[in-house]
């Protein structure tokens, strides 16, 4: 039987990214029972740290035990009842995903589309909200499939004044780019662990406010196996047990009403990952992401590569590159992984085979990795016969690294 | 800010139990990308090991990224369409849970009840199957809430001949007690990681056969964001995206169609945990669980405590004890945790406050732990003023430990 063989990699995809060494250490700890006070205090601390990372004073801030889309589904299926109107502006793959999740939850979904590589003018979204009067607007903050970030503040304020709930997928940006849950009037936000947080995939930290809590409270249902007497189910109960936020709330509250068995070691990792983030400082962390993105893009452009998408809406955490004519994108990616141990990503749907995506997220977002990916990509492109400006990429990045003060890495 | 503080515990609950040291080590490894061949080969090996642990030749054997109930919900919601008849025989809390999950998925649920502490005569279940002709029968193999195990072979064979699908929750028994997926004609089985496998909670390994695959294949739906052209959704698509087994199948197949981002480090843990199990050997492992259960129950009875439930259907992995008259069960449990660092469990619903539950599962199922829990419980009971036979518990357990050959611990 094969033991685990984990080769060393330089991971420069838009997630999962390299895990912070302190997080890996945290995950090798011994087990604690789920109701052991030593563990429930870790749960409480994790909630407080999620609040800080999401810049919110919301009471409810906890992870769902599943990958990021589990968090999106938990919020959507807890809010949506059959026939509810949901508006989803789509500017990449993850808008489609949110629309699909809403539709499967029984919503009547209204879609808006922006060309992949661009985002929406908030005013267009606001006009559509006024036209449709949906119960919920679902938006992606950063869509990694196109490398774009959608401004949300004006949309959030319009939703608040129109009494519409705004649910945001911030998986690609949380703790990597500024995200002000409360100031932007976002009612529910879902983050991911495996991107800027540099914790392995498997938890979806989220937060929601009392507007959301009020809506889902009407659908509350307690499991028959937990009560002494027979009780009638709530006819409006949420169609998922696992994703029922009213049950998850009870589990994460002082009453600790039994639901699932918390994923202890993932919580250890999240707890430590959030501590690393908060020790660095949110502003400092956002600056660090911008700084290395600058070095990366300077290098790529110096190499003669063309960045994909509207520069005005570029994510600092993801850089998309148009694959040069005549080059097989997947072949270059495979070569880069096999020969250099460096991983970058392709994209989805209409962009499949047309762009590469390089992530600069969390612990992967550091000078050594940026220089490695630039030099590895250059060498791989030269080997594949592409016309690149030889030797320029690292020099352009080093111009930034030697001349600008570098934010320290937590 | 608080760093992680993980005190040493002796965990003797029915899960989560102590994690095998090799598993903790495995989980501290570096990240690998989800489509890195070094990782996909770990995924393939994990599938093969799940097959072996579940004693099946099924093609599909993979974990759902969530806790055990996530696996149950994935199977149920992928199979159930509105109005489908589902029969759930309930003999403890987890039967209620399965019924609730089925009902939330839109099934017409038929319940049978056995008194908590007993299980069903298979003939009674078979008669009910013939009467109701359900599409699915959902059964719990071992219900930890009452410490009972339900014989399944006759029910499985009857379901096969009646062309009914049999879905089994084997969370409490898998790799701790014999479970023959194929020989017993079980169509879908869900296991848990945090019990006999001694891996942290957070994955639900499951397997299902081609009878299940055929039913869910009709509901297949591919995400819009993954395809080049607009396509109409399948009107029968599964109401959950996260739990859609047809999508999970594609992700775990050679096509590796993108769905979620696999929980890499949990997979590292599961891969290693299954290796530990298979190196020990399934039979040897079942024997070890029986051996330590014998020592535990001998000790408890020598102390003068009364075991709860029908001995004929007792789980070897869970021992239930009637809380002696006049003793506050929760106070004793808290005392045991605070003073000795030993954790045992209470129970749910009608048994809350009436029984304690002691688990002997996986890595926690070893001589040192059994002796510790016996001595700690005795001392705590004496301290609480209970009338116990002093000094008899350890002696009775040691009679077994010194006189019978002990299976070695992997």
C-alpha cells in the first residue's frame, strides 16, 4: 500500500493555495470532543475572528462544514422558498453557479449578464432591482474565472433602501481585498478558506445579519430525535437538514444544540489561519496582495504577454493572461508543473483554453513565488516556441522588489 | 489573541474519538492542487481503500466533503423525487434524522418504531416493505444514541428481490464492526470518519452500486458555467448542487469535471486512516473492538452498574449505562472531564439524562483508555456518593487483559 507522497509545489492558482505552515501545524493537534469547553471556546474565538476578518458586528459568523459552495447553498436554501424572486447578475462562472443553486432551491431566478472580463455598472444592477423587486440579490464579489471584482457598496445601499436582501460570494477576496460587510450593507457573505486565508479547503466561513436571521427564523424546525415528545414539523422548514442555518445557529450558540459533529481539525486550521491574518492586519494584508500583484503583472507584461479583461475591475488576487496564439495552454501548464513543480490554472466555459490564471493569494502571495512563476512560465514558453521578450520578466518584477518597500509577510 | 490550546484528553465517547497519530501527521502535509496528478492519484487510492473498508466492488466509493449527515443527505436527496415513498424503521435518534432528511427531500416517509434499546426483527421490516412497496428503505446499522446494531442481511436480500433500494447509515460501525456491503445487498452505504476510522470529522465516505447510479443518472445536470453554450437544465435535477451525486461522480471520475475544491487535508487524513485500518486487517480490527468492549463491560458490571438495552443487539463500539438512581449524570460527566480529562457522552431525546454512553472506537479502543475510563468513572461515582462495588471494575477488566490474548493495536 502507498503511503502519502506529497511533492513540494509552488502553487500559484486562484486556489487552493499553499497552506500557512502555522495552519498545518495547528491541524496536527490532538482531538477534542465537540462539547468539550476547551473546544467550544475555540469555536467562540473562531466566530469573533470571522467577524473581524469580514469587518462586521453581526452576531452570526461561523463556518459551514463543507467547501465554499456549501456556504453559498446554506444561505440560499435557508432563505429561498418556492417561487421567491432572486436576481443574479452574472459576470463569470460563479455567477452561474449562484444562479443554479438559487434555482435548485426553488427560486424564480432573473439573470443579468456582463461580458466575461468586465463587471456591472452598479447603476444597471440597481435599475434591474427596482424593475424586478426580488426578495434576494445574489452577487459575486470576485469571480476568479475572469479575474474581476464587482464594486458592491452602491448596490448594497440600494438593496437596503429597497428592502431587498443582498447575498455575496466573497470566496476569492476575503482577507485578500477589502470587504466591508457592514459598511457596504451586505446581508449575508460567504468566504472560502483555501484562497487568501491559506487554510485547506473544507470550510465555508460566513456571516449574516438580523435581517437574514428574521427571515430564516420563520422556517425553524427542531429534529424529532432531539426532543422528548412527538412534534409536527414546520411546513416551511428548509429543504436541507445539513444546510439549515437555523440549526447551525443553535449549534454555534450557547445552547450548543446537537446537529453535526464539528470538523474539529478544520476549525483548528481556520482558528490559526485567522490569527495569522489578524496579526498581519487587514490593511497590511490587502497592501501585500497589491504589491505582489504589481510585481507579477509588471513581469508578465515585460515578457510580452497580454493581460485579459478590463483593467479597471481587475482582482488583485487573480491575474488572467491571454494564451498567446499558436500555444497550447494546457500543454504549457502541464510542462510548468512537471518540470518546475509550479502550478497555474486554466479557466472555464467560454474562457477554457483561452486564458491562464495566476493567483497571488494569502501565503502563496510572496516574492519567491512570484519570481518563480515568472521565470518558470518564461522558460516554458520559450521551450514551447513562443515569442517572448527574454530576460525581461524577472527584471521588471525586481524593479518593484528592489525599489519599493516590501510589506512583510506574516 | 489566544493561540490554540489543546489539552490532553482521553476520549471515550461514541465519536469524535482520538485521532490516530499517523493521521494527524498526514494532515500536517503541504498543499497539493486539486488537479495535480500527485493529488488525483491520492484520490484514486482513497477510493480503492474505501471499497476495501466497505467490503464492496462498487465503482463509486468516495467521500462527500461534509460531516456524516452530509453523506446521508447526498444519497437521499440524489435519489428522492417529490412524492417518492421511503420507509424508515427507527430505533434511535439517527433513524429520526434519516426520516427527516428524506422528508425534507420531498419523500412521503413511512416510519416504523422499535422501542429505544431494541432493534427490529428483520421479518417485521420485510413485511412492512411488502405492504408499502417503497422506492427506498433507509436504515441505521448502528445507532449510537441507544447503542444498538440492526441485522441487515435478510432485509438487504428482501429489498433486492422486491426491487427496493436499501440505503444504510453505517457511521457508527464502519471499520469497527463487520459490514458487508455487497454480500448483504446494500445499495448505498454512508460511513463516518470520526468514529472507528479515527480520522477527524469532516468527510462522509460512501459507496453505491449501479442500481443507484442508474436512478440518479436520469437527473444529471451540468453547470452552465462549465459549458460553452447555453443549455436547458434537466427539470428532474437534484435540488442540491453540493450534494448532487452525479456531479460528485464526475469529479471523482477520470473526467475530473470541476465541482467543489476537494478538502485536500481531510483527504490526506482519510487516506492515511484507511491505510492504518487495512494494515491492521478488518477481521483483526473487529476482534480488537470486541475484546476491549468485553473488558469494559466486565468492569462496568463488576462496579455494579447496569447496562442499558437488549444485550442481543448491543454494538461492540458503544456501551450504554443506566445512570444510577439519585445521581446527576451530567454532573458526573463534567467531573470526569474536569478532574480526569476523560470524556464520555450522554444521550438524546427520551434517553437524555437517563443513560451514559461510552465508546470503544478506533484508536480510542485500547487497554489504557478502557482502564482509565473504568477507574475514573468509579472514582467520580464514589465522590458523588453512589453505591458502587469499590475496586472491582479494574480487576474484572484486568482478568480479561491478563488472561486472554490481546489483539495488537495497529
